[in-house]
C-alpha cells in the first residue's frame, strides 16, 4: 500500500504540475487537487466561478479519472447562502457563512474574493510532500496561498496559509485562519480538552449539532491552561480506541487560538482553525508575508489508538526536538526545598540524586535576585544573577560539585516574566506589558515582558546564553511561564506606530525568534517547557523543547487521567512525570505512574525509609531497562480509566519482542479484591511466544503472576492476562519478553 501511494504521488506531481500552466490560462477549466496520505484523501476542486472548494474528505479514491466527478453526486442548494465548502472562505462578497479570512484593504474597503490561480506539489521525499495553492482577489492585489504538507505513512497533515498583498498601505487582517476544512457526512463527535490550574486536559465529548461550537483562549501566554488547542473529531459515532474514522488535531500556536466547528444546514461539518481574531487585527505591510500557524492532524480509520501512534511517530521523527534521542532522569528540588536552600543543602541533594541513580539534579526557582532576593514568589523575577547569600560560589561551582557526584546539573528560569519588585522592572518599565494608565493586575505576583520588542528578545536570549557561556557543562533548562497577559499593551508597538492589536501575534513571534536563536547556538541541549501546570505544550513550541510539563498536579491518581488524555496527542518521551509527595498512594504507585513518560523525582530522597529507598533505586534501574520502549515504542491504551475501575496502558518495541504494561486501580468504591477480568493486550506478534513477569515489586512482596508461563501473542491479544490489581496491589507493572 505504501509503495503504491508513493508511486502515485510521483505520477501526480508531474501531472498536477502541468495544471499550473494550464490553469492560469484556462480558468474556466475544473481543477482537481488531491491531498493524499496512506489512508485518507482530501480533494480540492475549482467551481464554475473558479473558487476553490473542499469536495471530498475520506478514504483515498483509487482512480484518478473519477476525482473530478465526486461533487456531481451532491444536490445541495448552490445559492450563495448554501455554499459551505470553500477551501478558504472569504468575506464581504458572496459568502454569508463564517469566514476563514476577513480583511480591511488599504483603502478601507472590506470585500474579498479569492479565485484559484495555480498550484504546485513539492515532493520532499518518498514520505512527504507540500501542495500549495495560490488564490487571488480579482480586484485587489491581495493573495492567499494555502499549504498542505502530508506525511503519507503517518497519515499526518499540516496545513497553514500565507497571506500577502501589494496595496498602497498596510491591510488590516481581521481574521486569518490557518485552515478551513469541510467534512461531508453526518453525526460528528467532538472531544475537546478544557482545564484550569491542577485540572488540565479534561476531555469532553459532545455530538455536534447545528450551529458553531467554538473553542478558544484569550490568555495570551500559557494560553492552553483553560482550553487546549487539541481536539478529536470522530466521524459517524463517538470516538473509540480501535475502530472508526477519527481525526486528532491541534492548532500549533503558543498563544490565543480559535477552533470553530460548524454543522451547516446540510449537517456537514466545517472546521475553521487559526489564531484567535480576538483583539488581534493584524496590520500587514505591503509585500510582507503573514504566515499563519499550522493546524496539524492525524487521520485514522481504525480509531484513536492508531491515530495517536501515528501522531507519536510523526512527532518523534519530524517535530519534537531530539524526538528520537535520549532523555535525562532527574531529581528536582522544587517540592523538596521550595525557595529555602543554600549551597550545602544542594550539595546534599546532589548526593541524593547520585544515590537514587538518576542522571541529573535540577535546581528550581529561587536561585537569583540580590536587591530583591527571590525568597518567595513576590520578588526577584527578572534579575537573573545568582543570589549571593544562598549561592556565594555561583552556578559554576554547583555544576562542578554535581559533576563530582557523577550527576549532571540543570537549572530553572522563567525568562519572559518580571516581578514589580525587581531591578529589571525599576530599570525597564517600558519592557513590561501593562496599561500605562491603569492599575497593574498580577498573576502570581508577576507581569509579562513585551517580547514584541527586539530589545526584550535580546534580553531573554541573553539569559539563556549567559548561563551556557558561563557554564558550558550546564545540561538542562526548565523554562517556566506562570502568568497570563492582563492589560495587554505594548509601549514598543506604540512607539513604532503599530497597532496594539499586533501584540499577541508579535509577542508569540518574538518568543519564537528567541527560541530559534537559542537553538541555532545550542541545538540539542534538553529544555523542558513548563507553565505552572499545563498551560503550554503544543507542536510549535516542541520544535524547540525536548519535553514539557503537563500539569503541576502530581497527585498520582489524577496523573493517570491527565497522562492518559495527553497521550492522545503526545508521545511519552515528551511528557515529564515527577514523583512527589502529593496524594495518599504508596510510593510504588507514584513511581509506576511517573515511569510512563520521562521519569523524575521531586522528593526528599534522604528522608525515604529504607524500603522505599530500595524500591526507588530498583525501579529507576528497571526504568533504565525499559525506558527505550516507553520513549520510542508504540503505545496502546488498553483500559480507559474514565470508564473502568482500572487503567491499563502498554508500550511495545518496534520488533514486538518486548513490552511493558502498566495497570492501576483508579476506583476503590466496591472494595475490589482483584480485577475480575483479564486485560487484553495489543500490539504484540500473534505468532510470537512471550513470558509475562511482574516488575517494580515492592520489597517483601511477591507476585501472583507466574513469570515462567509461556503465552502466545495470539492468546495475550485475545484472551488477555489478569494483572490482579486489587486494593492491596493498586499498581502492577508487567514486563513482556519474547521467548524463542
Ligand atoms: C511552577 C512549576 O510548575 C513548578 O514546577 C515550579 O517550577 C514553580 N513554578 C517554581 O516557581
């Protein structure tokens, strides 16, 4: 199948390229443009007015000569109010439905029409290609190019748009979506993920009914705290794990976004996704290109499990920084010390890190600020010099001391922020986002720096650069962000004569510029993206970060749900899970849960009792033996904690010779003595034979699971195996190994 499609793409590239020439002259001719992956096809087609329409979305059609006839099968009302399937719906002319783009031309006119001009396919390699389609306004020198990038094998599509014009003055972009899709059919189910601090990523599945359901955020920074840009659409019936057609999507933009799902009067689904137009009319100068963020989506006809695995593969190979590389296990001091530490305390923690067997010690918040020492969260942010009282010998000394213990050293920063109690605020009030005439409004006692200002970009880059220049052996950065933008106002934009409504976009682009500079100089050093909880973490940011912090909520029962829900969109290698003292679950439960991702600890290891310590060390050593499967293998969600008393999830290596299965009790309402039925495994080879061995056993306990019994993959994937989860065994980790 793969080969066939690849070949097909080659043939089409040549064929479709010839359309570019033909199309400019023969505008009345129907142009059909297929965007194809292994299991899906999106067909674009020009209509009799030479407008570009979405005419098909579904399983790939095999015969090219039938593509053009798809639309003939529909008898929708084609008067203007009935046209819902534009590939990029303009406004102010014929369209009366929700637009993808809305503009005010340089002369104040608000009408826009977009007609097909040309398209081309650029083949990148055997697995990926970019189709771009140029649309132009016949009256104004205004142009939009739609981009569709496909990864054939992973069934992932990335869509974005470039907008430019050659008018006499700036054009005001009032709405500028990344993508405008259309799905024929009926019964669409949308799962969105809402949240708030400590309650991130809560799924809500609803059947879409006529009208528009909009998901958006206006928080500016840490934008996805209350509403994430991740969503699932299930076609025909509610989403399920192993069957059915689904789309897992995300708007990859680190600030305000808006996703609009509209069931039109024919019960078809329109999706318009992009930057949130809220307070964001963007002034676009002549000949400047406005590139929108991307809508990224994975498609599957076999349920959310396959879609997630494909998305994970895609992310690891093509998106996440160092997605196919290694990660560092760590001991973090945040919950162990909060702001209260000094060199000696830290040196003891280095020993703890070494003793536990993790790779690195991570120094969290509180290491900086002198005039306004960072001894709590009201002061010091912005003053990135070591606090002389706590750390008289500086960071360099700590890096060396950690090295002596045999552990690497990483450090926390929150470079986009400032406390009003700081030297930075005193010196550079003009760098702070705030309304000059209004009282300041704080989130965690802090304000956001104006990254639309290149001087602020230099400052933020300088914080990271300075740390690395002074400490070349610094191994890791945790980049935090704990405030939203209130009182959105930029002194810089004002000085430049640019509208304030550029701020959200220019802030975000400024931040990307900083990250690009950091990555140009320090291409691979691991960096964790954190946001006082899961207020960040999407695939534009993850071009620059190796991992992200899904939530401050480390209560392990809650984490099972949160990690489960993040797992739809992100591979385990990208999610940082730390063992802390939150919750009532035993240490084993906490360590097992944190092992389903990138493992870290945020506890006072020296205070662990001997059994806990022994367990931790053994579990870290076990983790080191299976982490490669969790990080780089295929994930199968087996038992959904939202619907059952237990959760079960497994990871399988690519050759299907090894797997690790995690099982947890998530509900003890009925005094469970042991799970009644087996957990049916997935992803193994039915023909291979396997043993199942329980690992991460707490000292002094034994397993009821016979480790010498041999099962076929067929049996494990049909009949399954009972992990015997119970009130006494609330978490059970099983290692599956092929036997010859
Ligand atoms: C919020 C983060 O989520 C925590 O892990 C910690 O780094 C604090 N910020 C520090 O202020």
